[in-house]
C-alpha cells in the first residue's frame, strides 16, 4: 500500500464486502459524489475485522435525482431497510440515515447519510482517493478519521482501557500511516474533538 | 461448581480487561507490521478469508 500526495494505492485482493461497496458506488456515481467514512475506511486499509454496515456521506440531492437513484438501486436488486417509497426515504434523510442492502441480505448494508454537519462537510471536501485495481473509492481524510474514531469511545470505557473497535480502528490507521500524516491537521482535530488523552495512548 | 457459588473479583476482572486491551493493541501493531512487510496480495488474502467467512456465516455469500 502506498500513500503519497493525498492518494492511497492498494493492490489488495477484494473481499465480498469490498465488492458489495464497489457495486453500490458504481450505481451511486451515476447521480452524485460521496465520501466513505468510519469503520470501512480502516477495513479497506487492511484492518482484520468485518462490519455489518458501511457509512456513506452524500451531499443533499434534489428530489428527482434521488428518486432516480432509488429506483436504479431497486432495479439492481437492492432494497431500502427503512421504506420502499422514495418520497418517504427522501424525507427521512433530513432526520437520519437510511440503509440499503441486497435483497434478502441485510448484512452488509450501506448506511446512506446526507451531509449535515461541519465535520461531514470537511470530510467530503477533503476526501482522499483510494485507488484499488478494480475501482477508485473516495474515503475520509485520515487526519480527521483518527480523532473522530477516538471521539466515539466513551471516557469511562477508555479509563478502564477495555477493548474497543473504534480505538483499534484509529490505532490501525495511525500505525499504518503515521509517517505520512499531516500532523498539523491531525492535532487540529485532536484538539477540536477533545481527544488529546486518547491520542497520547495511541502514540504509545 | 454451582452458579451461585461463583464469586467475582472485580479488581481481577479489571486487570483482565486491561491485559486483554494491551494484547489487542499489540496485535494491531503486529498486523500493521505484517501489512508493511508483505505484498498487498499476501495480506489481503488473509483479510479476505476472515471477512468472507464472517459474511458466509451470516448467510450472505452464495
């Protein structure tokens, strides 16, 4: 795996999870842009674990574009866990994520979320390219991904130093790319998300 | 031993969790080193085995 000039290149052999993500992204890209965030970022970068969902952030679409995407997904054997009615799904996006999966197979699923916070916006606008042999994916900037994962750990759990997948995801990415990360940007988000102590653990 | 005879030493349990945490972190570093010292094809075949078998167990690979 190679990380330079804001781009990661990997010749990894695809898992069924990777194939699921690529298939979904192939359809989504006909209608708009996206960024993949959270657990799958660590997994596609080699973390030794699976997941039941893949988190995806998308800019708000107009209704007709969303309806076309929804119907394209349905005609490609996907179903939406929340509703089969596109109008309802579109309204839900203002409140929460909706999930898509291959018919009859709820695991894995795509958690499709509309960009709604500054953190989301930053992640999308600064997304990085992950070039696989079969497909280029866009993933969250690692300098945000690491502190964000640390922020998901409850302080109580952290004090007890118990096993936590979010800490391990952050650790994996940090160990893999620590020489290549933009430290200024990384520590900006460490400060912003108030995870200085957790970051010190990660650097041990 | 009956279930009602089991006593829990919470201090010991906490130490066990901490040991487990340290061991997990040790393995993360070990695995990252494996990724760095092997080709993408090599490490990812092992990752594929793990992930695909979990999805297969969930009944989601034909």
